C-alpha cells in the first residue's frame, strides 16, 4: 500500500450533475467505499459539455460544499472534466470553469473517436500554459487516434500537457487492448497520474488499490507512489508535477 492515502483526481461523485450517482445516498456509498480502499481525497469532476452537461463552477461548488458538509471522513475538492474547445482560456479568465481544487490544473476530455488537428490541439495546450494552467488529458488509453499512435502523447507533453490513466484500464476491466495501451503509456513515461474515473459503487467504483498493486508489481513502488499519491497531491496543491 502507498506511503500516504490516495488522491483521486478524476471522480464523478456529485449526485445528479452528470451520469454519476443519481442521489446523495449513492454518493455516500461511493465515499465510504473510497475511504475504506485507502483514498484520502477526491476531486469531484462532473462533465462540462455544452448542450449535454451544462454544469458551471457555481453549481459544482455548491454540490461539493453540500457533500463535504455531510462529513463522510474524506475530503472532496472542486473540479470538472471539461470537453476540449477553442475558448478554454477565455472561459477560465471569466471564472466559469473550475480548475482542480481551484489551483492551476484543468482536467480535459478528448472525443473518444477523433482528435482535433494536432496543430490546433497544440495551440490550445500552449495557450493554457501561457496562462500558467496545465491541462491534464483524461484517459488517453480510450482515445482511438492515440491508441493507434502513442507518439501523439509525447508531442502533446512537449507542449506542456499531462496525462491521467484510469485505474480500471490498468486492471483489465476495460479490455485487453486498453490495458496494454495503459501499461505501454506508463512504461514510456507518458502518464502523470492514475485516477478512478468512478461513476458509481458497482460498475465503475472509486477503487484504486488494485491498480496501485499492479503498477507496484510491474514498475516498482516508487512509480506507483508517484502516479497514485505524489503527483495527485501536487496537483491539488498547485505544485509542479514530476515526470519520469
């Protein structure tokens, strides 16, 4: 097990805001499960996708405060999983998009089956970095163009992006191809954090310990500590994260 508790930087824990838990009771069940599995903190990351999930910083902050007020023994931090768009920098400057724990990291979601043209994607990342914001791209192992060409990740890392892989991808619940890709990404040093991307307590639970053990066994405890604890803690603290 890790030297300190897990920090889960990608979790759909807020009730009724997206396809995560539908009620407070299910959110409470997820929080208890996470705490018992060794998680010390969770960043709530409901989707922000215009026309589908029209969440805002204000509505997310209200839901986070309500969940923390119930005092389930685990700290919940504000965040969001934001679908990539050209106007991210402007929306952040207008204070409408929540950064992870209101620091300087933004969790970004790419479309699953395509990518914007790479020069455009690089410009979005560069623009964010010019505003001292580091984009963390969620679950690259589930993006088809990246699956076909992992060198895309290296190109985006050079522009200043970071990457987060999902724990269930590592343990094989998402299929062998995705599992192999996730492990290859870690092997190449392209991954900066592992998170649960949990949506419920049954099919996509907030469990990190199994993936932590798998990474520790394959790559060593130092690497597991970096991906599950050290870098996630730096992210919610607003500190620079460690690359390998």
